[in-house]
């Protein structure tokens, strides 16, 4: 089995996200393209590493990651609402 992996850029890195498969929320720490095969045939998947409230990280498919609903608003979004 190949031990190669590759970090993948993701728009939600370091933001609060939810894993749609489990419903668990946390901070997206990394997305890594990893060989998850335990046989001789390589199988590459983009895995998202999410740090939950307990401080432990868990993995899920990167396609299962969505923004959490309780995202804090940025200063610019607050400014835009005041003018409306």
C-alpha cells in the first residue's frame, strides 16, 4: 500500500462545519487526498478531518462537509445589514 497523501485546498478550512453523514459539527482542520485501500489496489478519497467539541478529530468524505448553520457573522456582513 502506498503511504502517499496530498493536502487539498478547501473553502471551509478553519471554519465551523457539519458532517451530513453523522450530523456532528466541528472545525474543518484539513482535507487530504488519501489512499484508503487495505489491498494492493489503490483507492484514493478526499477525506475531511473535523475537530469536534471534545477536541478529537474524526474523518468523513469531503463531499459530506457543509457549513454549520451557526456561523458567526463577519464585520462586513453586519455593516451591510445596517444599511438595509
